[in-house]
């Protein structure tokens, strides 16, 4: 049995990590047709099957294929260590897919992207604003940022808390500062009542005898813009709203506990060691976005 070059090993390693032809192609900057053709050529040379597919269409390595991929991972790590010893770093390339609710992407992540792009000019960052949870295990995204405790992926997904977002009450400034605390509350649609900020808003409105606006929210991004465009009170992240000169923060009763939501970073554990993903995660965890 003989594989011709390092690229063969890289393809098997990418398949082991991505578990799909399209995912492996994305990791390597190729297309799925090329990956499929290369695998068939490898199988012809070694005289044995290297990949298999389940009923859901996911691609898995055979016992032989996985054994080769394990050795390829060791080879990759040794190559990186050698590069470090001689002071040579290969510029990162490819695409990192990051998914989060629109508010996290637009308000927290976006201001820091220029810094990351300057550090890694050859690396593309694909931002996927999605309120639904794209699957990390199916390689729909490389990294996910989530509010609240992570519940997806089981043992296949690694999660780490990277910060917290504190909430307070804000409203849009007007020329007169009278009656700010008499403005209606910006509430949430019944299908969004599972959101902590929806429950907190309801509790505050009840305690302060307020009424609701006829606008109903589904997410923080819309709530932020609605609070600016209408004379309503809204529960918004302090980190963002305090920086907007168009907003004014309203006092909270002293007995109100701190309202905050944790932010978690999730990744598929099979993507450990993928340099472009590791670089993005290092940036996300060290960028001090929550200060």
C-alpha cells in the first residue's frame, strides 16, 4: 500500500474532521468533486475502501482510513512544531464560518473584525446571522456563539464561556427629558417569551405599573432599533446601549437583581487542530469584547 504524497493524507484528515465531502472540500479550499475523485484514486492505489457513508449522507472513514488519518494528524502537528522552531509561519487561508444571533454578530463581533482581518489577511470570515441553531456536527458552521447554557451536540461539541452581557432599561433621548419613565414597555411576541429578556421585561413592567407598546419583538437586534425609533422603554445590553449617544439609561429599583446572559463559544471537537479555526477562537476569546 502506498499513498503518493502529503495531499492524500491531508484529504483523509479533512474527511475525519468534517465527516462530509463538502466539509472536507471547504477545509482544503477544493471542491467536493475533486475530493471524491482523489479518494477513489487513493482507494485504487491501496486496494481497499477508505470511506463509507451512512443513511443520512454523512461520510466516515473506514478503520484503515481512520488509522491513516490519525498518523496524518501526528504528521501535521510535527510539521507545525518544525515551522515554529525555524520561525516560519504559513499564512492562514480558507474560510471560517461563524454563526450567532444577529445582535451578537452586528453589535459585538463586527467592531473587532478589522483587527482580525489585518492579522490574517488571507483568511475569510463568513458571518451567518441566524436565530436558529445551525448544526456544528453537520459542519453547517465552524464556530457558534450562543446566549445561555449550550444544549447542542452532546459530546461532539466543545463549549466554553467567553463572557456575559448585562442588561438594563434604555429609551431614546428627546429634547425634553420629561416622562421618560412613563413610556410604554417594548415587549416580546408570545412565541419569544422563552427569552430571558422577555421575562425580565414582563417583571419590570408589572413592578412599575407600566403599559406595553403595541410593537412586539422577537429578537434583540429588532428591539434595539425599535427602542431608537419609538418612544418606548426597552431592556437592552448595557455594553452596547451605553455607547449610543441617542440612548438614555433609566434607573432600576435597587432590589432588582443583575440581569445578564452568558455568552458561550461552541465548536465541533473534531475541528481541534485546524489552524484557521483555532486562530478565530483565540481571537474571539482574547478580544475583550465584553469590557
